[in-house]
């Protein structure tokens, strides 16, 4: 899954390159964005009683809102979603860079994918969860969210259940717990406006809402266990603690009780999701830099200055990886010392997928790259 596991921790059990030797392969061109000279535009969304949200759309493309997801790798295949007016899911052979197959949904975006048990799960903007065969890209089955209005969020898979969110026509966010074997919902949770991607624990599901709540749900029934007023992004669950950010601050919440452990200023204004492992939280700033803070106190440990903005970091075997505008880089998770970086020549690059001593990156020139 895109954030590494069911806990949304941003950490992966893998091994990346300690030193960067060079490029292993460059795929044939898979897509094309038309280049524009300006930097982009910001869309402002104001939600009553909640706040103002800013979404940045790079203007290097003629398709408004066009983008590609962070790739994931499973069983020797690199998968990523692509929006070009229509939604595309692309599978690339991790050994050769050749495209294996692609799947298209007309006029709707696709979420980032999740892979489990020979199937790939991906949501589309028409309220459908698509389940495809990983080998062929053929659809096995689909589930249509009832009374949908907008999208299906990136699926999270745990213990034979796929969890995904949706916005219905009553402007209520819905979280589905869909039994993979029966293909029927075990339960559906509803709350006003959008819901975040869930973090899945042993006996509870955790998510945040646009109405300013952090909520814990019983994993079997979907009933609320507790709720906490907290304007926040998606939570990450590590060692019984939920870590979250409202953009300007970081917080830690006890997952069992919903009690706030600590709250600290995020000096860099958190841009996206957190990565958490052991005693450290890593995040990227809105304009530049990657930060490490102590998971017990929220105090800053170190800061690595980047020349431009970065996408959500991931942590793999003690190394933090991130992509973004003009660059892909790896830093030591303990010290912040640069291990290596790749100049992307004024292109936007995904945060890499990491496996078996190699990294895999999607760039806005339409190619997938593998480095070792």
C-alpha cells in the first residue's frame, strides 16, 4: 500500500541502495504532459465551521489536475495510477521497465492502488472499487458505493477486509469495511464531509474528518469507541500511539483512550502524510526541507534543507526517501545526512518505491526509472 502498511505509518520492510550506482533502466514513455512555463495554481476550498484548504495543481500539464500517484511494488511489478482526463492504472515490469498492462476508467480519476493476494484494489471517481488480476489487469469484480457523489479513496487492506472512503450525495463521508470473500460491507461509517484514509489497528480503525474530529471505530462493528476534537490529516498508528498533523502542529494521541499525549509546533508547516518508525517522526515542509522530530515529545531532531518542495516521505531500513520538484533524495533517518540525490532536471518526481536494493520513480516526463 502507498503508506507502507495498514497502520499508514509510511514505513516499508525492504532494503534500498546504500549508495547510488546508476540507472538500471528507463521505461518506454508511458504518458506525456504538455509543458507550461508557469509554476501552477492554488485552488482554495472553504468549508463552513471547519477551515480553508489549499490544493496546488502544477501547470506543467494541459490537463487540469492531472497527476500520478506514488508507485508501489509487489511481486516484481511496479504499479501507479495516472490521471489524464481519464484514470489509468499502469503495471510495469520491475526487472525490465516494460509495461505489462494498463487499465482505464473513462472520465474519472483513480486512487492510489493497494495489492494483496493476487489482486489489485483501486477506487475511481464514480464511486466504484475495482478489483483487478495483478497478472493480467483484467477486472475480477467491482463494488459500487450506494448514493455516491465523489470518488473512492485509496484502499487499505487488513485481515480479509478492504477499507475505503467515499463522499455520498448528502455530503457525508463514508468509510466502507468490505468483506473481500463475500464482497459485501461488514459495516459503513458516516460523518459529515470528507474522511481521511484509515489506519487499521488490531481491534480499532482510526480516521480523521474534515469537520475536525479524530475518531476510533470498533473494527468488528464500526461503532465509535471514542472521538477527539482535532483538525488533522490522516493518522499514522505506531506502537499504540496515533501521530497526526493539522499542517501547523504535530500531535500524539493514545490509541486506546483518545487522550492527547503531546502537541508541538511543526516549524516547517507539514505538507502531507507523516512517516513514523521507532522514536522518530519524519515529514516534509510546505515549501522545502525534510524534518525529523522526537516521537515522544515532538521536539525537532534535525532538518535537511531541500531546494524545492517535496512529497510525503517514506522510511525504509533507517533511510528516509522523498521525491518532489526537481529531485529524488535519500537521507539518513537518524542524522539527516544526505546519502544521495538525483537531479530530475526541472521535472516532478514521485517518492520512490523501494525493494531489493533498487528504487523505482515515476517522473513528469512520462517515464518510469529504476536506480540501484
